[in-house]
C-alpha cells in the first residue's frame, strides 16, 4: 500500500473512537483527525531513515520502525505519562488541552499505527514471539510483472479507501449538496466496481512481481551488491550474465509452474492488456521466477549494439532481441524438422519465418514438451514438440534451440 495509509488510519480511528470523538469540540475533532492522518503514515518515515543509514530503501519493512511491538510499547509509555504531563501544565494550558483530548490522541497513535501495520504486507506482526510475516490485505497484493501498480487490486482498494475518506470528511466538514452527494456516491460505487473487477481479473492472470530468495521469502538483492536484482544482469557477481548462467533444471521447473497455472494468454488481445502472456512474457517470467531476470542483459545488449546508443522503449521487440543476442553468443542451433529429435529441457526455443521474423518462442520441458503460447491458446499450457511443428507446418519456418 502506497497512498492510502493515512485515509485508512482516519477511517479506523473514527470507527473505533466515534463516541469519544463526537463529544469533543470542533477544533479538537480537527486536531484528532490530523493526528490520525500523521500517525497513519508515520511508520513509512523509516524510508528516509534508510536513506540516512545507507540501507536499501526496499528493506525499510525490515527495520524496527515496521515492528508493531515498537508502537505498542510507545503507546504504553505515552499512556503512563499522559496524566503526569497534563498535571505539569498550568491552568491556562489545561483549559486549552483537556486530559480527555490527550488520551484520545494517544489512543489515536495506537489505532493509526496498527492500521498501517495491518494493511501493509510482509510485516512481522507477532515479533518477537514469532517471525512469521503477514498482512490482512496480502491476498490483494497480486501485481502482474508486466503491468504498473495502478492495474493491481491493491491500488483499486487504495482508491476505494480514499473515496470513503473524502466522503467522511465531506459529511463532517461541509454543507450537504445534492450534486456533490451524487458525485461522491457515484465515484465510490465506481471504485467498488473497479476493486471487484481487479480482484476477479487477478484470478485469471499469472501474477508474480516480487523476487524471492532460495527460502521463498521476498529478497530484492540476493547477492548483496546494493543493485536491485531486477536491474542486475549478473546476479551472483560471477562474471556470467543471467541468461548464460541459468540452470536448465531451474528454468524448466519455473516454466512448468507457469504453464500449469493455466492462466490467461494474450489471446484475445484484450487479455494482454490485463496481464495475459505472449511468448516474451512467458520467457521473461520464467527467468524472473528463477531469480534471473533477462531484461538487464537484453537492455545492455541493445545499448551496446545501437548506433545511436538509445535506451530500449516499450515498442522494443524483446523476443527478437533475445534471439539476436543468443545468435551473437553462438549458442543457437537449427533443428531439422524432418527428423525425430529428443529435446533437452530448460532451453530456449524459437520459431523463425523465412523472412527472418521471430513468430514464437518458448522453453523446452521434459518429455519433448514445450512451454509456449500457440496462436489458438486461450490459457497457458504445455505442448508436445510434434504439436508445435504441426502448428507452423505452413509457415515456411525454422526452429532454433539454445545449445
């Protein structure tokens, strides 16, 4: 969650302390509201602390400032100190700041920070009793690797929370207006529909945009070189790039896991817009799941072989770039399609037309099967090598495989 921690903290605090807050004066209610928003985003100030301490910012959830026990202990201390501090104030200040208001603000601190922790993901909520990490919204944290965050269920939920927040503020602070009422209700209804739609769509697409270490936990820098692995062309720093060092077993297992998910392909094209897989997405996700992203390697190849030294764009034909890169490394061989062959598993395979255009690509699996998206596939699945040849028998095509 990125933008809705403050609004959600406000909503939670208003719901839990409604009776107490309603008894406050107008200016006191405003003060409590502002504190709830501030306390709701307070834990994320460790992002700046990470910068100061030279800690990678993607590790800020692992800092003490994202451990709920810290805020519970602080709340207990504040609770114990509230009355003594109030008693030190003179009469004028005691009249301006009531003990009741101070207690509500202290409880707002706990409610708001806990709402942040509960709506975050990967939080060790029961530390130090247990190191297990979770979040009540974890199930909605399903971002597609090839789509921006705004297309995820979590972002849709954030939008919904913000509209609920705006509605509550409008109801409490402004005069009622029929047109505004209709607008807010319509926007809230649309945000509900968007959220439900994103949740449903996410069930049909293969979603994994988080890099994981050998133990299955999220790890964006497995080799501790301070370079995020999704941008690292040599994970492990052994002098070999991610494509050349890939283990056939790992690649085969990764590809098999993807096609066995039976999620959407890019057919029809509208599914591509929602995260459905074409040939390149299948190959890219396979290497990503094996913690060996290929984009850094291909981007480096593009820049080094571009006369104008331009960065790759969204229109870059990465599957052709991948083919050209492997050819430049002399690690592609053409298969004789007239002969029966036993394919090695965990290898990249390409279909090329006589014109030189790459029309498909996949990854070989055990048993002469291939993880590939054929033109009529609606969902991900593996195909036998013979089925592949039959699909392109009239295409005047050539088949190349990685050595």
